[in-house]
C-alpha cells in the first residue's frame, strides 16, 4: 500500500517530468521559430527526456524533504506545492521570450554610455 507521502512524491515526480519535458520542448520551439536555429529531432528528444527526468527527480526529492521538514503541512498543501511549483518551469520560458528584461537593461545602459562619450 502506498502512503500519503508516497502518493505526493509520485505526483511531484510526474508533474516535474511533464513540466520539465514541456519546458525543453518550448525552448526548442522558440529557438526554431524565433532564433531560426535548426536542431535534429533526435537531439530534441534526448534533451527533452533528460530534462523531464531530471526535473522529476528533483521535484520528488524536494517534496519528500519538504514533507519531512514541515510536519504541519497537510497532504493537500503538499500536493498543491508539487503540482504548481513545476508549472513555473514552462512559464519561465514564455516570460523569458515575452519580457527579455536583460535586453531592456542592456539597451538602457548602452544609451547612457553613448551619451557620456
């Protein structure tokens, strides 16, 4: 029989795998469409699967450690954590493409350097 902690860790691993996989696929789609970088399908699949497995393992370990560290957290809160935290990975790719803050900062600094010279 699986305990509640085991179920939460399995949920975290599966959500981490799916979100890590989708993050990698989104990065490759954006790089192919926007940056015009062409990669082979074999490289994309290997990269996506390794990213998914890595994220899944990390999320499982983090969920297990969080459950052991914070004994006041309910199973529902632990499951919410393990579902919604991995969603930040694919969203980070989208926000990175929509809001490239580093390029805005660099353009501001570049304008200041041109006015000083």
